[in-house]
């Protein structure tokens, strides 16, 4: 006779919800979003639903659903009877993004000072080492560099133990990635980023909150100015 599961019965550790396969809409959405973040879909170019559906080998319906979601998230804009294009961030957009980013990153400094241990510092330095490995390659993969950059900041955010903060920051980072790609073309910027990350970790290792905030401010101010310069260069072409 089969036992019925009762509320007080303890389930085995490997018991859990069934992982549902992703729907076609989700797969198309993720593919299009990644194409935007990796620069495969470029700002200034007009893309049609039919063109994108052909590239992805799907019908237009899941493409349309994905594009509506991406529009709501401010990644794309629609053009009447033409198609869509990747959202081109204005100077104010960039200013606003970095204002929000600074507020989030500075707010977690007290928690980082209290919670960061040597093992975590070593893990963060390994992420910086990934960026250094990219920088040593004359023909470096900017996507790998940006992914390591994203990983560095999200690693610190995760230590705040505030999942809502981490979720919010993930959205900010997705938008910042679009502007950062152009900024990385500035000669020497990737080495500046690495040194700025090291300065943040050095201050954290000293448990000096003011010094950490100053290092974050320098990093974000330089990143913002470089992103603004990249936007100016792009608009001039």
C-alpha cells in the first residue's frame, strides 16, 4: 500500500520541483537580448520582424512577443512600418543610469566592510585576473571582458545579501553594457578599468569605508565620462 505524503513528512534532499523546459518565446527573447548585449544587433540599424525570424529560424509570432518585452524593458524602440532598432541612449539616459548605479553600489559599502572575508577577496581578485587575461590579448574578446566586469560588480552586490538589490542592479548592468561596449574602444580604457577595480578591492581589504566609496566614485565617474564620449563619437558617424 502506497504511503501518502503528509505535511510533517520530511522529503529527501534531492526532491524538488520539476524543471520546465523553456518556451519558444523565452528562448527567442534570450537570444535577441543577448544579441543586443553582445553588439550583434547594433544601434542605428533597422531590423524587421521577418528578418529576425529568418535569422532565428522561427515564425514571426515569438519574435513579436520577445520584441514587445524588450521594448517594455527599454532595450529597443519600434519604428512605424519600418521595424525596430536597438535603443540609442541619450546623454541624459547615461547620466541617469550612472546616478542609479552609484546609489546602489555605494549603499552596500557598510555591508561589504562587515561581511567581506579573505576568501571572498581572493575570489574577487580572480575575477580581475580574468579581465587581465583578456587585456593581454591584442585581439581580445570584448564580450569576455564585459562579462568579467559584470561578474566583478555582481559578486560584490551578492555579498549585500539583498536579492532585490541584486535583481535591480542586474537590470542596470544590462543597460550599462550597451554603453560600455563603445567606451571600451577608447585606448587604454580596459587597463584603467582593471586598476579601478583593484583600487576598490584594496580599500575593501583595509576596511576603510570612505576610501571604498571614493574608489567607487572614481570608477563610476570615469566610466560615465567615457560612455558619454563614446556616445558623442557614435553620433558623429
